[in-house]
C-alpha cells in the first residue's frame, strides 16, 4: 500500500480524505475498509474512463466488490437532468440496493452529478469520491455539495450529501492539462486568501510533488473545518464563495466556456480591487493576489460589460431577497462577509474592474 496523508472531516459520522500517489490501484481495499461488503456503480466521464476506469475496476474486483460502470460524455454541459436520469436508470437496471454504493471517479462534474444520484436514488445510498482533478481534490470532492445545472444556471438543483470517504490519488494530477491545473490552483489560492498567509505564500514557488500534496492537505483541512461548523452554508461556509459572485457571472457570460477556477480567479481579483477602493481591504492585497494568479496563467479581470455581469449574477441562487452577500478580504488570510442591497452589485463590479 502506498503512503498517504489522512484528513478527518467530522460531519455526521465523519469520514477520511486520503491523499497520496498511487492510491487508485488500491482503492478497492480502501473503499471496502470504509463501507464494508457491497456492490458499486462507478460513474465516470469519457476522458477519465480511458485513463483510470480499468485500474479502479481491477482494484474493486481484487477487494471482492462487484462493480458496474456508467460513462457519460465529458463536459460541464452534460451535468444536466437528462444525464442524471440516465445514471439513475442505470443504477435501477443493475438493481443497486440500499446497502450498495456509488463511486464518483473524475472531476467536479462527475462528483457533483454522481453525488446527487447517490443522494436521491432509493432516497439515498452511500457514495465515495475519487477526485482526478486538482479542483475536485482541493474543493468539490469534500464537503458534500452535490448538484446538476438547470437551464437558468449552474448547480440550481442538488443536495447536501457527505461521502463515505474521499480517495485522492495525486498521480492522477500528472495527466491534467496546464489549463485544468490552473483551474484547481485558483481554488487553492482562494483557500490561502481566505484563511492562511503561509499557505498563500506557498504559491510563490513551484507547486508540484510534495509541495502540491501539502497544498491539497491544507486546503482539505480548512474546507473540512468550515464544513464541520456550517455544513448547510448558513454562515461561515459562505466564505468559501470568495470570488464566486462575480466569478459565476463571468462563467455564465462566457456560456461556461471559461473554467470555474479561471472565473473565480477573476472574481477574486476584482473583489480585492473593489475592497481596497471601499477601504475594507488592506492596500497591496489586490496586487499580491493578482501577481499570484498570473503565475498560474489565471485571469485577473474581465471584459464583459457590467450590465451583462449583473444580469448573470442576479440569477445566481446565492442571492436571497433584495440582498447579496459578498466575501471581501480584509487582508490575505482574513476575509469577511458583507451583505448589501442587490443594487450594490454593479458598483462592486465597476470598482473591481482593472480599467
Ligand atoms: N465550493 C464551495 C463549497 O463547497 O461550499
């Protein structure tokens, strides 16, 4: 068995996030240890299928877990009700029972959709996350948010459903494109801006190998802690939306051609700039954040016009009534929630633009 780090997330009965190289080859034994004897439906996409499905199925077989697999076409545009329905029908056809499990093998799209399938199939079966992108490793595979997109926007239907375990094989990150790596780096940098200047400073150097594992471990620890104190995003968990209000608007304006992390990076840079102009954010923060984002080829601004961004943001589900909550850095490592009338959104965007 390869070496790995373990982060415990104490929500409900609690679960372990395992982080290390080579774990997919041993995932069967690790999953059996977490969930006991059962059958499994492995859900993956057409990219990840080619790379890792066989390794996972072989390992499940060795651990005596009888598994079936379902592959959907890769891409955010497939995180929809039609593919979810296909997954549910597949599970029913294969007579998955209440004691059986769903295994999400892939990035954020797969984790969100397979997790949602697990949340609703037979009124809820257990599931396991096997993240294969940096974005899924540092953010979406932990914390139990599951969802599909609706025509009106991203993640508009979903459930909170914690996994039984998360097994992050860091070797899978070696096959990611530079764009996909940057996409995940944005969420990791976000964690540094939110909670920890030392973590933020780790992005000054080369982030690979041991250093990348340490970054993932720290991001999972911070996220796990926030989810422990506010699983359903009523208070502190909203901090994790740093850069997301403007970021989601950019993502939507790009018709989801821009990666989530890239859009969040631009949103984060813009809220830092706006925060400085409003006297909330320590001067120099925006420059430091932008310098770090640029090191990973992440955007720090947007050309979309403010009116289009406001319209896109106001269909975001995180708006409640006539107010909108922004996450604003006071300095690197410390952010605050600020609730404003929705009319303030245009002003924040204008102040955030680097003109
Ligand atoms: N990605 C933000 C959260 O899980 O709350």
